[in-house]
């Protein structure tokens, strides 16, 4: 079969990318054709996404893919949880908020009164993150915006709606809302009722791999191509990234390392035990009915927010490469903190918060940007160690390797620390796993449309990634007392 060429749109909280992805039986090639910065915009004490700006950048990127070759399909993935509301005329009601907005402060406690945590977990299987869609929506109860709303569209679904005019809720992302029943694969009518949210807000669920429809005329005109199908992919970026993990036969854990670090396992069915709930592990739905059993770890967000703070202060020499080089030459495990402390969730003066956490924990306070960077990386490695081990023990697995995908796979120091902390080999890359997972699912959908009988499963997609992409191996080295460091962060 001829290779197909699709536009894989992968939106992260700090940058968005539009790639041309060429997929054939033995070829898989990504070309980044458009990249743009992204970030929440604070206005009047709220944190908004500039969603129209994102839509415009997505269009620019798609046009670039079309301009440079054939274009057989378009698929969008982004971070999870956040949404836009549309009214009965199909218009956006208000600017979507970021999950780092403080509007959900205190909301989980309110929801707990209507639905105790254990019950909620039994239905959704989700980690208690204060920003889960259910809490964001409950925070909007009684507001004019929610009253005017006809539908809630998760961000990739909103952008897909603007491209096609079709509403829906892609399954992998729907599973992150806290309103989706992980046992039945449907919206939970019961949870909607008990929290006072109208079930009609939630659009019909659609499958990753479904063809949503051709682009509407206004988009076709802009891009210069008619009849291009938009294809539903694992629209939760983590779902696409895990498709893009180049795992073979081995028993593996993964770390999808971007703004967040998602640390866990791929399973065949959810783990809804009391132990999993107490350990606060999530069960998100993946492509092809898999379950991502994982923990959200604060991730490189903490470092990127430090960089932003230092750049605002016009500190010189605080480029990322300089900081990482300095950190690699700094003493290990001198000062470690709980990198998952909720105080690190909201944007702000992150260097000061890291110093405060160190002080409160009785650790030496890191004083320089390099020392703070080292504290963040050591602390991340400790969190990876703790949560990979927890995941394995909760799911009853022995592990051979840890795959690191996403931008963090390019951070050699962090990959080495991860191997050391876990005493397991780390296989790092590809950095663009989410875009690959997005493109591979589109390519399979297109082949299915053509009536091909021989469709790749996840293992075959991963084998293709291994054949076409370099993966860097980090062997664990000894010499550091990770156990002692782990006991310092509690
Ligand atoms: C990663 C991610 C995580 C989700 C968080 C918030 O980009 O999608 O999986 O928990 O962002 O949406």
C-alpha cells in the first residue's frame, strides 16, 4: 500500500506542534512544520487558554502540511481535562479555563459530600486531581456560562468541532473527566445526577480511529484542499504518547515526560482496588481498549516555570542547556523535595516555592538556579522511582525496563537519574511519541476505510516505531543511596 501523509496536531500546555506524518508498511516519518508557544493567560484572577489563537495556529500548521505535499487526514490531541462550553447556537460561551486555575479550590470537598471518594473512584478509577473536569464543571454550577451551555467539548473535541462542525467526545479524553464510567465505557448518569450536572452537556462518545467528517468549507478554503477527513485519534495526548512507546516483548513501565510526567503501566483492565485508590493511581482509557494505570507527577512544568521566573527577572545564563550542564556537575541528592506537592500546581514564583519546600523538609536550601535545577531533577527521579514501583506492585507486575517518551526523553541527566533511582534500564525516546501515536492511529483508520484486512495492532505500530526511530539506552549505575533520599521526602 502507498504510504499516507497526515497532519498530526499535538498541543501541549507550553507548546503546540503540527507535524506531517508519513506512514507506510515499513516507513514512519515525522516532519515538524509548525511549532508555536502556548501558555495560560491570567486575566482578572482567572487563567484562560487563548483557544482562538490555538485554533489559528492549528490552521496555519495544517495549511503548511497541505502546501508541502499530500494531506490524507487530520488528527488532534492535546492535554486532557479542559473544555469549552457551546450554547444552543453552537457558539463558544466563554473562554476555556486552564486546569491550573484556582476556581476548583475547595470543590473536591463539596463533591465529596454528594459522592464519597471511594464511590467516585469505583466508577471513574481516577486519581484525585483537583482539576478533573467534574470539579471544573461543578465550580461553574449556577453561573450564566453553564446556564447558557448546551454542550461541553473537551479541547481537542472543540477544535475538531471547528474543523468539521461535528460534536462528540473522544473516548480516551472522556475517560479523564471524572464523569465517565471506566467499567461500562459510558458517561455516568448517576454521577451527573448526584453532582447536579445535566447529562445532556456530555456529547456522544466517539472512538479513536473513527472518521469524524470532512473539513467545513471555511477551513477547506483556508487550507486550499477540500474533502480532507478529520480523524479521531487518542485525543488525550498521553493516550497518543503511550501508543508511541516503542515497547517490544519486555514488561515495561513508561514515563510520558512533558509538562506533566505520567508514570505508570499499560494494562488490559482497570485496577479499582482500595490500595490503588489510596495510592491515588488513575485508570485512564487508552487506544484499543487498554488502560493507563498511572500517576500524574508534577513533571518538567516545575523547571519550565522556574525558567520563566528567571527570564522575567532577566537573570543571565539561565538557559536550559546551561542549567542542565551545571546540574550534571553538581553534587547528587544534596537537597530533595516532594515534587508532587500541590503548592507547585499553580503558576508563580517556582524557585521560591522549591526553596520553601526544602526549608520545611529540613533540607539544605538550594540557592542558585543550577542548584534549584538539580533539586528538581533529583526530586523528579525520586518521584519516578516511588511511582513506578507502586504501579508495579499494585498491578502485580515485574518490570524489565522503563520507557521514557516525550520532550523529557532528551534530558540525558534526568534519564540517567531515573535509571539509577529505579535500578532498571531506561529506554529514552522518541521525543515526539504523541505525534507518532496520533499519526499511526490516523493511518490505520485510513487503511480501514480502504477496506484493508491487515490492520496493525498496538504491537505492530510499536514495532514500526522501533524500526524507524532511535531509542537511547541508559543503564543503571550504582553508588548513590536512593533509599535514604527517598525516606527524606517521606
Ligand atoms: C499531559 C496531560 C495529563 C493530564 C494533564 C492535564 O499533557 O494530558 O495526562 O492529566 O495533562 O490535562
